[in-house]
C-alpha cells in the first residue's frame, strides 16, 4: 500500500471489508478509490491508449492493429464492424482539388472495419419552371364542386344558353300544342327564347344570365416540389372575375389587400366586394406568395358574374412559375478522399464547394 499512499491515523488501520465506516477501516472499495485518486499517471495519458473521444458510460476495447486501447459506445458497438451509419452536415463548404476542405470527424474503431464513407452534395434543382395548374378543360370539371351553370371547354365560364324539352299538351289534326316549364328563379336576367329541333324533338332555347356564383375546388394543389414560388398567373377575360385562395384545405380563405393577406368569407357577397381582381392577382410578387404558402399546398376559388348576355367572363389558364425542390446527389469518389488518421480521427478531403452531408 505504501506505493500508492501513506496512512497517518491515531489508530491502527484495519483491512476488513466488513468494516463499513471508512473512518475506522479501509474497505476494498475505499482502497480502489484512493488508488484512482492518487495515481500519478491517468489511463488516457498512457502511450498505448487513444481515448480522446471518451464519453460517459463507454467501454474500453483493445485494437490489435494499432496496439492501443480506445473507448467505444456499448450500444453502438455494431458500428465498429459497419453495422450502423452516422451522418454529419456541413453548409457552405469551399474546396478545390488543389486546396481541399478537410472535415475532421471523431470516430471510435478498433481494427478499421468501418462502413464505406460517401458524400452527398445539395443540388438546387431546376429554376424558373413554368407549369399550367389549371387549363379548365372538360376533364378538370371534376376537380371543382358540381355546378350545372358552369361550363368547362378549355375555358371556364357561365352557361348562358339552356335547352328546355317540350311536351305535347294537345294534339289535333291541324294544331299541336307544346309546353315546357321554366324556373325563372335560376336567372338574373332572361334575354330571349328560340325554338329549335334536336332530331325530331322540339325544344326551347333560353338565353339568360345565371346569378353570380362561386367556382369552388374540391382539393388542394400539391406544391411539395416547389422550393420557391415565383408567381401565379391567370389568363382570363372579363372585368367581374374575382379570386380568393386557401392554404389550409379550405378551412379559411384569403384575399390580398394593401400589401398583405387578409381573411375573407367564402360567399358571393364577400368575394364580390373584396376578392382579388385578375390584375391584382397577377401582380402579387414572390415575397407575398412564399409568405403565404408554408404547407406546400394551395387552392383557388373564383367568382363569376355577368351584367349582359354579350359579356365575356372566362378563365383560360392558371400558370405557376417556381424553382424546383433541391435534392441530394451522391458525389463521385474522385471528388473527395477518405483518410483514417487514427482509431479516433477520420478525415474527409472535399474537393468541391457547396452544402454537403457525409455518411460514415
């Protein structure tokens, strides 16, 4: 014991594990603690030990290749043989073939049976993509709430000609009487009537203006592939069209007023008064669109209104310009070097610039 410490007590020292109090005797536990506390050389200072990355509750293992002891995580012991993988990210790396950027990564390995290192580089994706989100074709009518007063034929517009079937109420040799029932409450204004034949069937054509009505979508546009929205653009004709939008699947609706988005109720009266006219809609810049769209989805509703049978009020296209979502691309092996400096240090030499992820 004198090799480790001196004992200066008034009483004789008793080496007995059955003695609990360290004031009266020295248990084996106290001897161990005293040896640890009074030792001259610490374990990590020995020449055959590499525990620079030590952490709490780790294991110490011996590497025959390097003839050194090192620390490893017990729960991650499988990673030493390549059973697991870790990842680090670095933003704004600047490197070239002549002056590579060196990324130092702490590791714990015994015999360098390690998983393969690979490097991913972030690609910004295609810029300024223009896509048509709505062409208002006949097939797109199913994307909106059914409305028999709306027509989709490459344009969306109100129906102004309505065919009514006649029925024969009286048939005599020299006179045939046809009748039909017309619901006048469906029209804001009736411009005229015209008889015509569909094959051998006699019909009545009614030219009239339906009341103002909303064209409401059933679902959202998926914008998950858009990193940045440049603009939405409506190709339309007419002075009465109004637009509102929703970014929470139709729970609430928004319009644009005085350089900000404000809430609006989805009904004819509110949208007619405060909805966006086409010119305003098309002038909204990317700052406001990206401020609004934070959940990768949006939907648009439209108000249609006509004052005369000769009015042209129609939507032709809704286009979107955006920058494509970035992606991570695995770089070629000649763009980086992998060096294990020791059991505890992995160095990756990056020979290009950009945002990277290193899997190891």
